[in-house]
C-alpha cells in the first residue's frame, strides 16, 4: 500500500493517526515520533530558558512541561493539544518578557516552541478539516500580532516566522492527507464498480438463460398443449379414455408452462425488490405449494401412466412450518419425476407422516415395468438429488437416498418441525420475486 494511503484521515474522532495502516510499525510510528520529540524538547526547553533567557528555575520547569508534554495528546486529539500548547507558549512569551537576558534571543516564540508547534501542525494537518486548519492558522497569526504590540527592544521577532511555517506545514500535510483520502475513495469506488460489473454479468447470464428456456422449452410445451387440446377435433371418433388422456396431457403441459413463466420472470428480474412479491416484470404472485398439494401431484402422475400409491397423514400440512411444507412437496415432486424418467411403469409408494418432532417423507419405487416404454433418461447429472439435499439442509433435516436390492430406488427425508428458520426457502418456480 502506498504511503499516501496510510496518511488518510482516521475513521473516528479519537482514533490515532495511522490507525488504519496495514503494518504494526506504521501504526506505532506517530507515538514513537512524538515521544522522541517530547523527550528531546523537555530538557532542552528547561535548559535554554534557564541558561540563555535567565528565567527562574521554577518558571523554566513549568513552561518546559506545559509546552512539550501536551504533544503526547496530538496523536489522538490534536485540537485540544494545540489549544493547550498555544496557551502555554503565550504564557511563556509573557514570562520571558520580564526575563533578565531576553534581549538578543527569539521572542515571542522560542526555537523549542517553534519545533514543537510545527510537529503539532503536522498532526493537525493529517486529520482535521480544511476549515479547522485555516482557523488554527489564523488564530496563530492573531496571537502573534497581539504579542507584537508588546515587542521588546533587542529581541529577534519570530511571530511572522511561525505564522509562515505553520501555514506551510498545514498546507503540505493537509494536501498529503487529501491525496490519501482520494486514493481510498478511488479504491472503494473500484470495488463498488467491480461488484456492479459482476452483478451486471450475472443479470445478463440470467437473461440469456431465460431467453434459451423460452425459445426452446416454452415453445415445445406450447406445441404439446395445442396438439393435445386439438386432438379430439383433428381425430374424430376418438374413444373417451383417449380423450381423457389427451386432456390430462394438455393440463400437465399448461401447468408446466405456468411454472416456466414464473421461472422466467425470476430470471429476468434484477432481484432489487428482495422477495417482496413483486418484480420489475410484473410477475404474478402465486402461493407456495405444500404437503396439501401432494395429492394433486400424485393424481397427475397417475394420469401420466405411472402407478403410484399415496399415504398422507392427516394434519401433516397444518403441522409443518412453511419451509418444511414446501420442502416436503418439492422432494416428492422431484422423486416422482425421477421415477417417470428413469423407471417408467414402476410401482411407487409415497408416504408422508409426522409426529411431534418431524415430518417423514418416503418415496420408494420398484424396478421399471417390463412392458413399459423405454426410460426417458438412462442417466442423469444428479442435480435433482443435490436439490433435495439442499432443501433438507435448509430445514436442518436429513436425507437418505439410494438403490434397493430389487432394482428400485428409495428417497427418505426427515424434516424437523421445530428447527428455527428465518424464512422459507426461495422457490423461483412458485414465488416470482
């Protein structure tokens, strides 16, 4: 990190200078520098006031402490330190006005006063606002002018010198601090810009996926719906069972299209509304499915030619919290979809039971029927099982899946009823947020 960044303004009022520096030695540097100056200036001030200005020993000691020790406060609170030191320096100038050997020496500010005051200007310039720095500089000049009305004969006037030097030190350190602040703001802005670029890339990718889904899946589902609805009119004399089968196909296709449209609404939304049920695309609200709709899910699967038996415990839907209710439905939905894809015609049993502690979802199917059509998929990427595991983990439950000895498959999920959850899982196919 460049040194100018280390010089940036402390984040809090009483935070030490360089407190945000990345290295320990940089954070300790202000204390070390100020400590060295205090240790050097304190005895020097006492010695010079006593030996050169011939001030009394008591006055020399008191002024030495008052003009140097407050510098230790400048690391964290430079404005109070400046007020104390300016008051001590002004009092020192008045005391030295009556000293025996002031003629021929610097007055009203001694060389030690100037050195300590300039160190104080550095501390002020590194943390205070421009308005404060200008005020400090003007007050310094005003005090020098006021003391000038009592100027002594034979002294070397240092009021103008301190005024010029303090202004220069304040300007340089204030500029360095400003550069550090500017670089920090630039770094923060670059970080924000990078996050915005990543977010924009994500939104563009989601929009691309939405377009692909619409162009491919939605188109074919629309064709299926139209063909199934128009079959009785295109093929007159069709038996009643066949007409019912086509009607079931059309209903399933329309339901799939509805879920697809809600999914597309979510993918095209920027998520700025944070799940409040609205989106920029004006997606319609839809209730989350749950255990109460598993009966309809099973009936639709049976109409598709898959033999499924359902055992649904009474009161399971009322007992389950929203997260568990949704997860149970989605687990059964994915399990039945897997059976249709990988084991068509297989005898399948769905069981949903509950007690005071948990909901147990069990989906077991046997091997594919010998006279069934070829499986829609002979292999898969396993995303369905991964999705089940993620839903179960959201509720704090457990999932057990695996093949059975007879060639079937088993899915068992335990979903606790009292696991604390902040909110139900976001389901893009049902909640267009």
